[in-house]
């Protein structure tokens, strides 16, 4: 349930505000539905649907190794923005950084078409409070696979940011701006990819790419893959995998999902001890996000990275180690 106080709009007001929210996601916050039975708002979701449909453009633009390589690279660069920053930084504050670096990765995260950092982190914090209970907005136990994977964020009930959950970051006006106008960075990324393709077509024709092809592969296909890769942690990682720790929910560790999401697949570990920057608790649990953050730490861009205490890794309490 949102923390927005709702005023009942007329049907005409509701449609007008829904369209306006394509460009200003905070438009008419007081009119956003915050209770009742959640259901998909098709008009509000038109941009999301359009991003998926644009992938069909590959039929006309074809492919090249250059376009595919850029798509893969942009996928993992932005996955790091989601996993390392939207999740481990904005949601859990597991390390520290400067305001400038915070803003830079909020910009990159905004290009992922997964809403703004305040909306994303505010809802995620609520997920940890209510994981797999009836109040969890994206639990497969409660709503099934499709709802937990994507359905929950297509409902107007969950469109509003949970600002009360994220007051520590909501104080920054630049983050509020990015959250409110969350269409901005995906648009910039799309035009950027088209421009890159045109430059390569002109100055490196041997690479065999062009503006439209780079737009389809570098932005649309990469973005859709990124959205679904991220969503697997809501859906599949609460169904498939192993449970090392008793967490009171269905969170599981899954090696394949960890590869796809740069370490987020160690989800049971994370739910057991969300205060840690590292989610792969053991050396064989590959956690690319953690490795990237450690490299950033070495050059001074981030600091105070939190590791996993040995007693936590062993499933013990701190008191157990003190009395041992």
C-alpha cells in the first residue's frame, strides 16, 4: 500500500493524469489509487509495452557483431547500476560514496527503464519488511509467477513512490527530479544509441552497423533483457534454488540467476543478512557486483563496504561467538 493519501478522481481526470504520468510520474500523486484490488493499468503501461514491441524492429534492421556486443555491454553496465546502486546502495546503504558519484549512478540506473531510484528503493525496502507475506507486493507465493515478475508494477496501486520508506535519499532534489521525470534517462539513452550507430556508420563502416540497428539492439533489446533479468529476482529466486538459511520467507540461492544478475541470485544469503554489500558469501559464489564495487573502493569512489561477518556466514549469532 502506498503512503499517498488518495482523492477519488473522475474518469476523465484519471485518464488525463494517467497519460501525463508517461512524462511526469508524480503527476496527481493525491489521485493515485493506493488501495483496493491491484490490477494492470494498460494506459499507464503503454511505454513499457512499446519498449517490448520495438524489439521486433530487429526484423528490419538485422544484426551485426558490433550491435550485439554493445547490447551485451550496455546490459551488464546497467545491471551493475541496478544491483550495486539501486539495490545495495539506495535500498540497503551497504557502503558509502560521494554525492556526485551517487548522482552519476542514479543517472545510469535511470536509463534502465525501471523507474527512479526513490521509487525502486522505497518499494524494495518494503519487500524486506513483508517478504512473502500478504503485504508483499511482488511475492510469487501470494500472486503467482506473472504477478511477481512484472504484474505488480503495472498496477496503479504501486505506481506511487514510497517516500516515507526512503526519506534518507528523498532529501536530495536531484534524486527527486530523476524519480519524478523517470522517462528522461531512457530517452537520452535511446537517442545516444542511435547517435552512436550513426557515428560508427560514418567513421567505421567496416563494423557493419548503423543508427536504427544500434537503437534496436543497444537500447531496446538490451533494456528488455535487463528488465526481465532484474525481475527474475522477484519471481524465480523465490521459487527455484537452495535455502542455506532460515529466513522466514521463500528466498533461495540460484547460481544461474547470480550470473544473469551479477550476484543477485544469492538471494537467500541476502535475505538472511541484507546489511552486507557482498551477497555471494563464499568464494565460489560468484558476485560480480561486489567485485566491481571493491575495484571502485580501491580508487576511492566508494568506501566503508560491508562484508559478511564469519558468525553470520556460519549461521550463528554474535553472542554465540562471544561465548564460544
